[in-house]
């Protein structure tokens, strides 16, 4: 049995519900204005929480999972907006690196996304990415890999998306991943980010986000739990 303690984060409550429902020996802990769910999945210890929306809350949740609950691996699952024309609604993308598109001290001669003692793009764990590729193959799911850009704004503007694409070579956009990356990288915790595409620059007006979220949360939960099964180091 693996002695790892795996943190699983979702961005919204709907994204962690299908995971929590599969855990045994469930214990709830209220901490830092959030609820953390400790349990086991096929004998492995996991702690599940949702980050709430945005970089500050995601930083708080990731730090709590590591510092308070002792997790040593972190898996994040959520939804994202597409930048790359290769991505369609419902597609899955894993981050090979994450950047903050709204971080700007260019007035001091630094590139966008950079602050001193930081880095523009933080890479995710290769071992966890390889597990994800194996899981996708087993499930017959198409899985793309690319840079995901994070910022404290919901971007629904084609011009802004094009700028982020050009500046960071980003494939998708969301509001939490890069802050989780900063925390895990600083604390030397292997981490992984999975996103299901929920919207794109050419959004269909008839699209129902709630219906999408429900189906996507189940697919992502199943994917993440299969990864938990496969982690053995």
C-alpha cells in the first residue's frame, strides 16, 4: 500500500462531489473558512477540498492541504476556457506549465508574468503527467498537453485571449492553476493540473454551463481517481 497522502482540489463544489462520494472512512474538517474531506480510496489516503474561485483562495487551499493536512502530492481538476483552436468544449487538457497572465511589472523592465524570485512558467510534475497519459489511453480519451494561463478575471474577450496566446503561448485559461503551481513548487510538492474545456472564443449561445459542469465533473472525477490508483511512488 502506498504511504502517500494525496491532495485533490477542485475549483467548485460540484467538481469535488463525485470524488467525495467514492471515499471511505470520510472525515470532515472545517479549517480556514473551508471544508476539507479526509478519507481513503482503495487504501490510499486522500484529502479533498475545493479551492473557491481565484488565485488567493486557491493559494490558501493548496497551502492548507500541504501544511495543515500533510499532503505530499497534489492533483487539481477543474474547467477552463480554450485559447488554442485545437480545443473544443468537453476536451481535456493537462498543463505542462502554468503562468499568471495578469501579473504585470513590465514598468520595471520585466516580462509579463514575472516577479523577482519567481518564474514566468512553472512546470508540472512529469511522472504525474505520464500517469495521466496512461489513464487517458486506457479510457480512450483524447488528452491535450500545453501551457495554461491563470488570472483573476473571467476572460470572455477575443482580443485578450489572443494577447495571452501570443504572450505566453498558452492553450487554455482559468483562475487558479498558476497559484497552486507557485505553492507546490515552493514547497517541493509534485502537482498536476487537469482541465475540461467549458468555453471558447466562439461560444455557442445555446450552451448550458450547469449541464456541462455536471457531466464534466463526473468524467474528471473518474480520471483523477484512476490517477490516484496508479500513483505508486
